C-alpha cells in the first residue's frame, strides 16, 4: 500500500466537498475516479498532492502522514507528481527546459544528467523533435505530453492525473490517452480523474465513482461499468451512454 487515506474531510467555507473519504492505493495500481462535476474528484487529488489543505482525516504516503513527516513540499510532490488539465507549463521555456528545471532545482541533479533523462522521456512521449521548441508554439496535445514528460522526469512513485484530456480538442485526446495507456502497462501507480469512460474501462485496475463528496461505489471496471449496484451510479453511466 503506497497511499492510505482515512476519514478525509475537506470544506470550502460551509460547503463540505469531501465527506469522510477513506481509500487505499496499492503500489502499481491504476485507479480511475469518475463522477459528475462537483463530486469531489479533483479536490481529492489536490489534497493528496497538498495543493489543498483539509480539515480532518489523514493521508499517508508510504505509511507516513504527509502533514507530519514530509521534509519539504517540493520533494514530496516530486514523488507524488500531478498532471493538470491546464498543463501548468512554464510558457516562456522550451519543452526541454520544462523537463530539466525541476530536476536541477528540486532533485539537485547535474544539468547534463537532467538533460539526458529529459531527452529520453521526451522521446518516450513522441516529442524528442520538439525538445527545443517553445511550449507556446505546441498544440494542446503536445503541451499535455510535455507536462507528462516533465512529471516523469522527477521519477515519481505515484502519478495523479486531473482530467488530463478535458482541455483538449477531440482529435488531440487520443495522443495523450495513448501515452497514459503506455504508462499503465509499465505498472506505474496512477490515479486518474477522467470523463473518458472507455479509457477508464480499458486501463484501470479499479474504478471509483464519487458522488456528493463520497466514494459511493468502487470495483473492477467490469463490476462498476457492467454491474453497478447503486442507482446513482447506474443513472450517471446511463447519461454517458446516451451522449
């Protein structure tokens, strides 16, 4: 077990966005998190990555409470990397520099070593030929692949994807999902918030359905998509089938 969440509560003012959420993530497991907008999916990832504080409960990474045991937030985020729907790249830098900067500043790597790894991973996501291009000139799909490469360069133990395709034009979605599928085949530990149901069904070991701040139902892709138990889950999935 690499991540363990117990009784997590998160409020924005009086609005309780996460209500007593408990979850364990095993090493090498791919978990997709589905549900309507506002159900708490992205907030859950942001709490795990310490982008949001939470009111009560515990989150443990490798059996250690992330609030009391981490030595530095950047070092923690290097191990639990997050890929955002809006890319969050350094727009004034090249693709290569985006992948090098964290290695040098956070991991204290030699620049030559950082560049070598960055080129290997840019090649892996199909962007070696764009290494020296300004990210401003790249398509949305290319930007998201740079963002994935940048996170991989930190050699994280967990990858968190927050709706990685929601800001992309439909024709660019496939190229990003292809990269994520290849990472799943490497048995990386991943949590993916997504609206891509066919993709979630294909890559996940486990699927969580969140509704109104709780994990209402979870199971294998077959269990959740083909044999949902909760009426709310059935209603949600039916709506997707009708789109």
